[in-house]
C-alpha cells in the first residue's frame, strides 16, 4: 500500500485520468450545510445588568469629559486673569467665557460639508482656546515646582492643553451618543 503523500492528486503520466477526475470532483463538491448554520446571527439582547453597567461606564466617561473640560477652562481663565482682567468681579459669570468658546467649537467642528467661513471661525476660536490653555498650563505647571526644564514644561503644556481644548467635546458627544443608542 502506498503512502498518501506519494499519491498525486493531479493526473500525471502514472495516474489514470478517471482517478484524477474523481479526486477533483471530490475536492470541489460543496459541503452540505446545516439549517442552523444558515440562520442569521442576532446579537444576544442586552440584559438589565449589562445595560445599567454600560450606562454607569458611559456616565463616567461623560464625567471625565466634564473634568477635562473644567481643567481646560481653568487654564483659559488663568490666562485671562494673567492679562490683568479682573474675572473675580464676574463671579460665576466668568464661566460663560469657556462655555461660549466650547459652544463655538462644537458648532463649528470640521465636517465633510462645511462652509469656509465656519471653518475659519473654528480655527480662530480653537486656536485661541489652544493658546490660552497652553499659556495657562505653563503658568500652573511653573507654580508646581516640578523639576522640568523650560522646554519640557512647554511640551507638557502643549500636550495637556491640546487634550483639554479639543478632546472633552468629542468624548462627551461619543458618551451621550452611546447612552442614546443603549436606551432606545
């Protein structure tokens, strides 16, 4: 009896044509499918435990977005106070400054079909938000007496300010969208 490795599947000079065509038909024969394999797969319905756990997670993400936004707003307000503006005179109304900046950024966030003027407003307000956050962050980090050189202080400030200026809005929007999808 020959080893199965020594038997060629394709017809050669030593293999008869009928054996080769039989093997070829055997290889190309469709595999019978079971009725269960053809059913459309549906995701298992989410139970109440999973739904509430996901809700808690998305609310936590939303809270994180608010915290990051608040830090960025603090940097912006610190910059404006460093310019000599008496923001304490405004009391809680000073928070309308970062709220308005955020509202403009969210409304003008670049999309596929966007007006050039809206994009220019976003660049202006977003750039202003980024610059004020960087300078406010540099001032805050300078007061923390960290062992950072001036270059590292600016690098950290740019990274932190970019995250605080643009990420919270996107993070909050994603969390709210997932909450809406979860509870429809």
